[in-house]
């Protein structure tokens, strides 16, 4: 029985073991300690941001970042419709209303022209937009060369959801560094992992200090437990920060491997009519997940057909995110749409992209795809 090929499983080994053991033996088995401080410093350095706070999840980072830029009841937060639900949920946690915007079909990232139009529309309606929350889809940076000036003109802060994008760059600048604040995720399936965790980054020391305060139950700096506002328990454990430091050491290697995997898929699909890769040709991406997009009218088959064929061979694939405006929980939400996200949802398929995929597993995946193509 050959083991199942997974989409993007975590990969931990002796380096992670030694870091975690060190944390355990040090006695710092708490959401405080030297690994936590070092992890914050090292990630901030890597991303090129002045300050960072390590958190229990990327979602917590998005929530705190939105609170820090002043999002609250009555406000709008502009969110891509093509994203993981956490992006939209974070807006809702603050009491703000998420308003969805469609994507550029080439990358799946926010369409800057639509964003511009939506911000104008919201201004005409007299709505206060507390933040724009671009997502760096599957590790490809959104088009910040265009998004940042549009948001600056509208005087709306950008919070970058770089949950999937550590290690990616846009014109040489690192993912996570583009907004007033940027958020990374270290969930188990992400580019590097702390099993669960996240980080909030910013050049604004006050913003990070504020979020750090909110992440520790907003406890006042006095000997007894004094609270003048409601906070959250959002800190990362020192033990998990140790795991994160080991993974961070391996980041370049992990990204190189995932880029190489994308190249193999690119070669295989290059001559197949009606099939393209999402964000094809962007080698600044960290290539966290590689996605094929199938035009059924040209290809003569659907993404779901390939998914079924691979599933029968114990190879995991997954559809692209189901757009937020189609989610029952956000039914009736305001949205500016072109249909691009919906088409990516039906026509896109995410392929196994994990660092630890062995040569023989990769051969199985590529053979499986070739067999499928021949049978058509
Ligand atoms: C994973 C992810 C998050 C949430 O991160 P968690 O650490 O799982 O809370 C947010 N946004 C996007 C786009 C993600 O992929």
C-alpha cells in the first residue's frame, strides 16, 4: 500500500526536535521566553520590518491588526472574495462589515482597478473604510505597486494578509512588509509551521506595543491583575516559537523545493491546451501551493475530473478557496464582482506542493496526470 500523497503536510526533523527540546529543558514552557523573543526578532529581520509580535494564530494577528488601525462597528473592511474565511472573519470580530472585491484571474489576487472603483463607491455612500486587507494568494504577492498608491489616495490603511506568503517578494520587497501591518501564519499546512501560530509585523513600534498589550489580556503593568479594557489571550508559546525558529532556518530550502515542484508542473502542462498555472511566471512567489486552472471548453475536461482521477490513486488535491460572497455565513454581503473568483473556484485545482514529497511520490503524481491527459 503506497502512502497517500498529501497536498502540503508539515515537514519537521532533527533540527526542530533539538530546538523544541532546548525550549522544554530551559523551563520556559509558557507564552514568554527567549525563543519567543528571538523568533520575533528573526522573522522581523527576514521580512524587513522594525517590529513583530508572535501570536497563537494568523487569525489573531488579523484581528489585532484591524483593531489597531481602528476598525469597529459601522466601518467597512475591504476583503478579497477569494480567500480563506479567516480574512473575512477577522473583520467581523471587530464589529466592522466585510465588503468583498473580486480578483485578477491571472493571479487570484485583488484586482486593483476593481478595488479603486469599490473605494470610490464606498466614499460616495459615505462609508468609512477602516482598512483594505489584500491577501497574497498561495504565496504570490498582491500587486502592491498599484494597490498601495490607490489606498494612500483614498487614505485607507492596508493590512497585508501574508498568511501564505512568507519567503515571497514583490519587486524585491518581502511579503508581510507592505501594509501598516502584515500578518503571517504558521499553521500546520503553511510554508513554515509552529503547528499553530502567527505573527504580526509592522514598522510602527506603537502599533506592535498596542497589539502585544491586547494579546496578553490587556493586563496593566502593575503587580496585581489590573484591566482597563477587554483584551485577548493570543500569545504564542515559547516551545512553539522554538519550533518556528528551526523552520525559519530552513525557509530558503523549503521555498526552493516548492519552486522546483512548480517548475515540474509547469513543464508537464506547458503543451496542454486550455490549462495554465495560477500566477504563472511569478518566480518571486514562495510557491506554497501550485494551482492549475482548466478552461473546460478548450481542454475538453474539468478540473474536477482530474481531481477524481488523482483521488482514485490516493493523491490529494483541493479546489481553490470558495469565494466569500458564496459562503452562506456571508450571504447578502456587499461585493464588487466580475465572476473571476467564481471561475477560479470551479476551474482551479491545487496540486500536491509539499516540501517532503519524495521523488517516487512526485513521479506518481506526474504519471497520474499524464495518464489522465492521455485518456482524454
Ligand atoms: C491560513 C490563513 C489564515 C489564518 O491563519 P491561521 O494561522 O490558520 O489562523 C488567514 N488568511 C489566509 C489567506 C490563510 O491562508
